[in-house]
C-alpha cells in the first residue's frame, strides 16, 4: 500500500530546497562579514595611527624657526597653543592638520565602500548563482518528470442512433 508521501515526494516537505538555500547563504555570510570587518578594523587602526602621527608632526620653515617659542610647537594644535607656540606657526600647520583629518575621512569612506563591495562580490553574487543553478536544476527535473498516467476515457454516451434511412436526403 502506497502512502501519500511516497506518491508525491515533494508533498512531505514543501519548500525544503528554499530553506536549505537560505541557510546556506546565511552560513556563508558569517565568514564574509567576519573577514571584512577584520580587514576594516585593521585598516582603521593603521589610519588612526597615521592620523595621530600626522597631527603631531609639525612643518616649520627655517624663517619661522627663529621666532621665540618655536621650540614649544609639539603635539596637537591645542597643546602647542597652550605651550606658547607662535600663532603664525600654528596657523600654517592648521591647514596641514585639517587636510590630514579630511584624508582620514576619505579613507574611512573608501573602507566602508570596499566592505560593501566585498559583501556584494563574495556573498550576494554567489548566493544568486546558487539560486540560479538550483532553479535551472529544478526546472530540468520538473520537465523530465514522468507525466501523470492518463485517466481512462469515459465512453461517449449516445442519445439515439439514426438508421441509414433516416438521413436527410436519402
């Protein structure tokens, strides 16, 4: 005796393939995001160290070295002002410090953009590819499935039989 599940193999668990695909994509997202975040954090740490080194670096022309208090121009702009660094030196280095901060912002935006590109390339595209392959395989399986057995045709009921002599024109 055949059961309903054996007659229709997909009736027992409908949507099983979709669940497996979703789980596969979610599991695949974990290493992609983990590696992306790890790379982004490492790059941000490097950029932060580079920014702090840029902010503590001073460019003092030889003409300004002769100014009194030029030796106090170390550290950040605020620390140098508090230590007595001449205003002309602070102003000339303020543009360099602003450009270093702007460059850090550009780097961070590039990192975030790179992270989302990596997620798209290493996660979205493979999941879409797996979905496309699965859909093609499913369509091929459906087209190759045996057609259902035809039902026996019911006999055509006749209302009445005409005799050969009942035909018009005979």
